[in-house]
């Protein structure tokens, strides 16, 4: 029967776990979960939980754990396919027809699992044998006792090109090559040889506890420090998390999930009594790995090394997560002391030192803010404009519109407090509560003296850009709220564009939430009708956001980038005017260099606007 992982995931997603378990077990609602006395062992106090959101049950008494399929096979004794057919019938899904090739693949996979299991046992034997002295000494120095060695199935690959090949010859050379345990040279008829040599062997298991790959740490000098199995029919490096088999049940008991950089970090935290820990397999965290983490915990804690590489890994994880954030689904971060990894911290302070860090993790929004602020000095207008630009670009990739707006608001508030000391109380540049009606329309409060926005040229924004911005916000009205204050303050001298802009701001500030048909209908009527005909009949202006059939996500992103580029350009123009005045009063090499730098920065933002217009 051809049942792909995607099909089974869809079946689980369409199945309400509590409805499957309720006929056999009396469930009691407890917050977001259900509790009950475990059906797998005798107990009087409920320790069995059912979580519909995550699709898993777990017993804290006997360790029973699984999904709807597992419950029917373990509790009711149904064969796997019978359990699948029963759930599929209730979910309205058609079970795929039998595929002879699928049976062959399953049989081959079963054989490959046997190969990996045999390899792990052989490596463990070598660790305990004559050649394992150096590896055992290394483990002892790391504080890894024999119980931990057995728990994680650690072993040793002898420094030989053919010992594993000879020991597992009955498994078949083809399977050893297919699982990545042997390397088959491409050129000529050269013999295959052992992939792992002279390394401490760390088994990588799937969620069911089956060995699917290995990570090998070199014991002496040499590179690479860690060598992983290649991708195989059993192992997809970007979709697998190390220690997922043990961390899954442990994370539900601890109600958290810790993410660290490497294998030894996992083992170090386990040594401190923290089992709910996973690690990517020597690569940056992938989207697939994020999804696996979020299935265990909505807010995993990333605990990466305190060195520069570790902090870069943290930022890569943060930016990788941004497009996939959702309400109550995020990442949190722990900053280890500089130069230390989790193993160092466990050695120096034990579990108490680690738990002290985990007690106050840093939210993703704060971690990215801190990273961007510390990226470079903010002593010039260009640097401050660059900070703002980077933050808005981060916010723009967030898929959830409500979160995208909240991130923008949070970062803009922090930015204003950072660069405008008079705004230290956390007020935004134009707090909406201070907007007032004047002459029948909403207007912002008087702008403070010296505000950079006033410097966008005496003639205001050029006609083409102004019309493009207005048309873009009319076509994508949900983007207006992202920067309504900046949109209202932009000096648009083109009268039709200014009239439409003012009307859109009035509607938003009145609290109306409008989609494209509703807004364009309003703009095409009343006293804005002539202005709308003039602007909307201008043809394709060239920006992604002026095309009615463009990509909405690209359009909203480019709208945000265009507004931010105009604001940044305005700050630079203000600084350029001041630098020119200083130069005219008293010529110096320093003043001249400052003026030239600002001229280049202004050109850069002009180029950025031009690139948006050409849709690059």
C-alpha cells in the first residue's frame, strides 16, 4: 500500500485525537488538553494526557506515547492498515491503491534499518574493545559516563578503511553503500571503503528510535571535526533533528523544547538532567526542522554557543523562522556567556547555571532588534537609516499580517526612542491618539522642529513616485496601516495624488477596514472621482504594487520598502543640507568628505527607488 508521509500527515491533521480516544477512555478537560487514567497501565491518579492541537497522547506514568494511528494499534490491537482505513473512513479520505513498488521500497527500507542497527552495535563493541581506549578517555574527560554512552548508543569507528566492511559483509556491500556506511569511488573499478574512520560515532535516530545515520567526531587532529552520513533513503539531513526520539516525550513532560548546536551539547544537557533537547545535524536550522520543533513546542528555546559562530547561528535561525511565525508560534533565545557552550556551562555550574538562563529567554523580536542595533555604530544619518531599513525588511517577510504589523510597531517604537531622545517615553512619532480633525479631515500633530521628513526637497516627492505610492496603497489597502503616519506626512505636491492620499488616511484613521473593491469604489465616487480617474488611468507605472494582477506579497513588501526608502532619503537630504552649509562657512577636508559621503548615500537611495520602479 503506497502511503506517503504527506498522506499520513494529512490523515493525522484531519483526525481529532480526543474523538478517537474518548470511546475507550473517560477524558476530563484540563485547559487545552484532556486528562485521564492511562489505558495502558493501572493507575488511580490521571497521568495520561491528550493534546488535540499537537495530535499526540502521552502518559507520564508509563511513557506511552503516540498519535491516533498508534492508539488504535496499541490499545485496540488493530493492524496498522486497519487502523489507517478506519481513520480515513471517518476523515473522508480515500486510501491509496496498493502499489507493488511501494512494498518493494518498504522491504528495502527495512533491510537498510537492519544495516544501520548492526553498524551501531558493531561501533559500540569497538568502543568497549582494545582500540577504544582513546575514545573512552575522551568521553571520560567530557564527563560522559557509561550510562550516557549506552543511552545515546555511542561507539567507535576504528581508523581503518575496511574493518566495518568486513564485519558487516553479510549485509551486502550494496546496502552498506546505500546507507552511506561505505564510499564507492566513482572512477574506475576501485573498491569501496569505510566512510567513518578514527571517529567517535554518534547514532542519529528517527522519531521511532531507529538508527538512520551517524555523526562522527574525530578523536585526533584533522578535518572535518564532525563528519555526517550523507543523505540516504533513510536520512534527510535537513528534515531530521538529533535526539528527536528522546526529546519528544521529554518535551511534553517538561513543557518546553531546547535547541542546541550539536550532538555533544545535547549529551551535555542530558548529563545535567535535561532531556528535552534537539540539535540540527551540523547545518543551519531549516524550515522543515522548525516545523518539527513547533509540533513539540510552540516556543522552542534556542541555546547556541556564546562565540561569534554560535550567535550567527542564532540569527540565521531567527530570520529563517520569520516567514513562518504565527500567533503563539515563535522562537526564544538564550545568550550563553561569551566563549562558552552548554557543555562548558554544565561543567562549571551544573544544572542550576543552565536553568538560570532558561528561566528568562529572549523573545525573537528582541533578539533581532539587539543584533541589528549592535551591527554597526549609529553615528551618521546613513547608519540610522540603514538600521531602520533592515528592521523593516525583517518585518516585511513575516507572513501573518497581524504579527507583521506588531513587529513593525515594536521596532519603530524602539527606533524612535533610540534616535530621538525626546521620545524616550515610548511615544511613536505621530501617536494616533493625538491625531485631530481639521477642516473635515484627520491630520497628525505638528511635526517637531528639524524633523527630517520636511527635507524631501522643496518641490516634494516627484509626481510619478507620488502617484505610484497612492495607487499602490489603493490597490493594497491592508498595507496602509503599516505606515499611515509616514504616508500622511509625505510632501505630495501633485494635487490628485494628494487628494487621494488624504482620503485614504481619513478612512484608516476613522477605523474603517477596507479591501480593494470597497476602497476603490469610495475613491471613484464623491469628490475624489476625478482624482481617481486621473491617477488610475496613468497606465502601468512600473512598480510591482501598481499592477492589479501582481503578486500581493511582493507588492506589500515593495510598498513598505519604497516608503522607508523615501524616509531614509529625507534624513540624508537634511544631513546633506547641513553639511553643505558647514562646508560653505568653513572649508575643511573632513567637512568635504562628509558631504561627499552623504551625496553617495542619497544616490544609493535614489537607485533603490529606481530599482523598485523597474521591479528588480
